[in-house]
């Protein structure tokens, strides 16, 4: 948890000039690869509660980063698309993620990095599984 807290602090400090708030960078990052995703898809992928995501998206829409659109006449589902401003901010987020990743693995061999990522992913899988 300490590593995550430090990461978030450095991420938001690096993005201070953008005005992004907690939760928004990971939504922008996800939409960078999944533009036009449903709110449910974003919530699942970003590990954000649906009610919290609604608040995040409302603020992002107010600031012109995203827009909600209906597809195929389905009035019950909205899909989230990046605006030009959102795409520009997503680029800043990507640059900051890349910089933090470089700092994170500074002085660590590629073999150790690969081993760490394998173990970290295995831990994630273990924690993600439903236990009976």
C-alpha cells in the first residue's frame, strides 16, 4: 500500500498542471486503448465502483475531457469517448506513467523486472479469484 500511495502522490504531482484528480488518470489511460467503452467496462477495468465512476465521469464531462454517446439507438447504455482535450490529457498521463515506470525500475535488471512482474501478476490473479 505504501508503494501505491507513493505512486499516486508522484503521479498527481507530475500531472498537477493538468488539474486531473484521483481516478481520472486511470480512466483516461483506459480510454486511450478503449475509446467508446461502456461505463461498466471502465468500472471493471479500472477497479472503480460504478457510483464513484459516475462522479468521476461527470467531472470529466464538465471539463470537456469525455463525452457520453448512445450507440445503435440503445437509450439505456452510454458509451464514453475521449474528446480532443481528453486525448491530449491522455497523452500527458501516458508520458507520466512511462516516466514513473522508468523511475520505478531504475537500477533493476531486466531479468529481475520480468520476474517481479510475473510474481506481481500472479498475486493479482490470486487476489482477483473468487474464494469459497
